[in-house]
C-alpha cells in the first residue's frame, strides 16, 4: 500500500453517508434537507469543530469575488460555511475519495454546487494553475503530510501574490510521542507532526510572511471541558464528527487526543500568513 493509500484508507469507512444520515435523523433533521447549522456537529473534521471554523472566518477579509482553496477539505463543512458566509467560491481538494463524494452530495443538497467544488487529489501536486486563488486555508491536515516544504511550496504556487494562507494545525509538543490511534492516524507511521518552530520556519522558507500566530491549547481544553459537562448532563456534545469518521474507534481516538493535550505532547496552533 502506498502512503497516500494508507492515509485515505484510515479515513475511509464505506459507511460515511449512512452514518451521517443516521446522525442527522437522530438529531431530528431530515437528511435530504439539512442546513449548514444542522450539519455543523458532523461535517467539521477538526479540533473544536465549528467553533474553530467560526474563529477562522472572523479573522478573514473575503469578498464575494474571491476564490478560496481548502487544502484537505474533508466532507466540506468549512468550505460550505465560508462560501455561505462570504458569498465567495471555494474549491476543496482531498485525498480521500469517499470524503469528496459525500462533500459533493451534501453541497448539492444545500444548493451550493455552483460556488463550492471538490477535487479528489493530493495537496502535494494540485491540479490548479499558478496564482489561481485569493486565499487558502487548511484545517488539521498537515499531520498526514511528511513533506511540509512541498506542501507549503505547492500552496504558495497556487496563491496570487498577496494571497493569504490560514492554517489550523496540531503541532508536536515538547513532551514526546503521542499514543495512537488518533483522529488522523492509526499508528505513528502515518503521523507527521512538526513543532511550532518547524512550522514557522517552513512557512517562511516557502515564501510566506507570518502575520498572526495563536496557541489554542487552552481553547481546546475549555472546549473539551464544556463538551464533557454536556455529556454528563445527558446532552450531545457540540462536535461529533469523529464518530462519523471512525465509528467505534471514536472514544479511543478522542481520549488519546485529550491525553496528548494535557501532557503537552501536542499543541494546537492557528497561523495566518501571506505570500509576499
Ligand atoms: C482531519 S481531516 C480534516 C478535514 C477538513 N479539513 C475539516 O476540517 O473538516 C484530514 C483530511 O486531510 C486529508 N488529507 C491528508 N493528506 C492529504 C493530502 N496529501 N492531500 C490532500 N488531502 C489530504 C484527509 O483525506 C482528510 O480528509
């Protein structure tokens, strides 16, 4: 199996659409007529879910004429949210075919297909011409990519001069190796965490200027505490996408992330940078 296939295999269940439809029905939502709000607990495949996507949007200046790139777009929750919020176009690219199929299906149900599109492909060799996009973002993806120089270089290539890149990532903390499985990798063999310092120097080496930088560890701990309090009261937590992705493995991967955060083995970071 190639590395790409190992990673796509980690995310592929063959049951994603059925699980999503069942989860929506359980929420009292008709799966044929979902809304962006109803999908939010399920279609944001990154730490803190919609809370993080909202914060990303609040830090962006996007016009309706802009065309954004979502690198590692999952089932498209962030892409649909940003297209709806700003009236812009968004193109997502993702390695996992099942995610792209479900992303297109949901986008069609929401009537957003004229502005939101998904390509199955590798972020290291994107089928887009140079200087095509006004801005790019990537949420919880680079942990699957060993060659960060190639990733940042490829994003830099497809951005217009002055274009921005917003990253929301899980970085390697100072306290050593994580326990696997995690949401992004079954074993350490397909997990490629960079330290915050390596992330910054990698972005600068690719030609980006870092304009904003945030360590979101406390936000992640607070989000986890609020979610646990809801569960203890018998309510659903706000972020349930890991159960769509990983089914029965969900509790174990979430516990490994929580332990990694508490023990300083991972540091969630948000970075905003710009192509000169
Ligand atoms: C944790 S999910 C995040 C999905 C999405 N960004 C979100 O926040 O909902 C990681 C995603 O990265 C994708 N991915 C990993 N390596 C990739 C690569 N080399 N090229 C494109 N997508 C990749 C996976 O298929 C998966 O959909």
